[in-house]
C-alpha cells in the first residue's frame, strides 16, 4: 500500500502510482490518500486523479478519515485513524461494501479493530520514520515485535500491515513476523526506480 504525503506534489504522486500500478499484477497495489490539512476542493481533485489512475490499472483506492470524500469519488474503502468514526459508521456513510483499515499503535487497537469488523490494521511505527505526530513529535519505533504481537491478536481474518520506515530491504522481515503486507510512502515516492522497489516488495509475498 502506498500512502500519499502532501510534501510530494500531486503530479509526482499520480505519476508514481501510475508507474507502480502498471508494473505490478492487477489488484496488488493499494493507495491511501492521507492529507488532513488540505482544503476539501483541492483534495477532491487529487482524489479524482488517483481514482482515474487506480481504476485504469485495477488498483484499489482508500481515503484516510474522510468518509464523504471516499463515498463521492467511488473509493474502495477508508482508513480510520485515532479519533475517527467507528467501522460501522464508516460503512454507513459509504453505503456499499467497502474495505476498512484501522490505525493500530497498540495491541488494544488491534483487538478493537477485530471486534468492530475491520478488514485490516496498519501497525506502526515498526521502524524509524520521518513521520511525526500531530503535535510534531517524532514517533518512536516499536520494532518487529509489534508486528508479531499484532498477528497473534488479529486472528485469521484481520489483515496486518506493517507501517513506518518500511523499505524493500526490510519487507521480508515484516513478512516473517506475520505481516500480510506493508504500507510505505517514501520507499516509493522518493525512489529513483519505484517500480523496482515495488516489485521487490511484492515478490516477498508472491514468492514466499
């Protein structure tokens, strides 16, 4: 899963998504739109541009925290962070079968997501990352132990994604720790060859 970052220009992100989606099997790439500060109109234009690209390549699109936007652009689902609505409320707004992921910064978050019927949790931060909290504080890495623990709590039906400083080089360790996939930002958006990085990540799960 590629999570967008507003520090990268929209055209850079859309171009990266198009390149990566074209070099992976259909359905392998998910894109999460994450931008809490942008004005609604501008974010809608960006979301529609990504919806066009993801639809063309049969990739899936998820919107972070804005249920009405996800519904209006025909996104495949939502990601719910801290303070967001419940899984049931999100599905009520979307009004169609939708994929819902939930932020998990503790095993308690994983258990709650499972109880609410979420489809996946994004467990973070696994490794050192440039991302910061809403208060501007650096996020302390939790290590691969948080992935292993989340896998045990999640049960068989809740997917576990490793998030936070993940790269193609560390994807295999995430897989070995029980992750069903990874969520990345700079690993692809900053890569000289994002297709190579994406294929390397994809192949960890495709080839075991």
